């Protein structure tokens, strides 16, 4: 039986929502009927649109605590409420930690952990006074669940973000639910910078049990679910959207291609 989720009348904010995964999340929310505000330091190349509707763009540097506070005051003045926050803004360039140095690592942690904390606190001040409360979704990463060489500070920040979500789910209950979507590799307009050409993307996709990278809208569908009444009793959870994770390297090293028949 098909299930249609209707978020009509609800107001959602997606940080870093102008491109890539964030834009995919915004499109899914628009399709579900929500009023969507996307924020980033700069507008995207084109509006984020879906189902004949467009997300509203408002500029915001999520690392600026004063700007974050002003952003949510403006939002409350415009819409009178906030039902969903998706903390998506983040990322990191590849670089070994010893080569990158402590200052760059601190900036990565600031963007991927401190900024979502700051944004969540501001959103909570709006949500906690509402009769229906609200929902916060952290966009996590498999980098926070396994070694992350080349993006060590990013992986550490994402691990901390998942723990933060667990803690806030307890501190802010029952008014606000807090969950994490743990993403694996996602195909975006910037994928070629990490994985190369189409052949490279296909090769990387074959390392995933489901045989491909995720699409941004699939991350969005998970956020729509967590924001909906279907997830009314889900808080403090980590929903993995990673296609089954990564095939263990030892299987290939040992040339294990087929399981032995059970005895």
C-alpha cells in the first residue's frame, strides 16, 4: 500500500539547502507540501523547485551565532512558527590531518558540529513554545561511524553530531524530537571532484551493497519521514541511508565472492 506524507502547513528550514544533498532535501519537503526556507552564505545558481513550488532563500552563515539568532527571529516574524530544522550545512576538503594543521581542523569542527549546535539552539527557542513542538534532523555521515582518513576532523565532528542528537532528544523531549540521518556516498553535482568521471562513479558505486550511490532526493525522503506524524514516536534515532554501507575490504583481499553453502 502506498503511503503519501502530507506536510502541508508546516514550515521547514534546510541549512546548506541551495545545492547537492541540501537541495534534494528541500525538493522532497516541497513535494510533501511544506513551506521550505533554504539558507547558505550565497544563493545557488538556480532556485530550488519541486512540484510547481519554490523554496525561499535567505542568506545565513551558520557559524555566526548573532546572525543565526537574527535569522530565526526573522523566520518567526514571517511564518509565526517552525516545524522542522534540517541541519545539513557542512563538509570538508580532503587532507591528511598532520598536513592540514590544527586551525583548519578547528574550522571543520566548527562548521560540522558547533554550527549545528548553535542553529539547533535557536530553532529550539521557536519550537518549544508551539503546541505541536517541532522536529530537528541532523545530517550525519558514515565518516562518523568508521575511520575517516583524509577527513579525520570531519569524521570526528559527525560522530559528535550524532551524540549531540541523542542528548538533545532527551533534553528537549517531549516538545522537540531530534534524530540523525546517517548518509553514505551521495551523487551530486560535485561528485566528480571526489570520485572522478562516470567510470569512477560506477566503480565507487560497486563498493556499496546496493550497487550505486544515493540520490539527494533519497536523503530528502528520509527527512520527510522523520518530520511526519509517522515518526511521532521516533526520537534519538540514527537512520542509516547508505545502501547497506561498505563491503568489508577483507572479503576482496581474501577473494571471497560467494558465501559457502550452509551445512
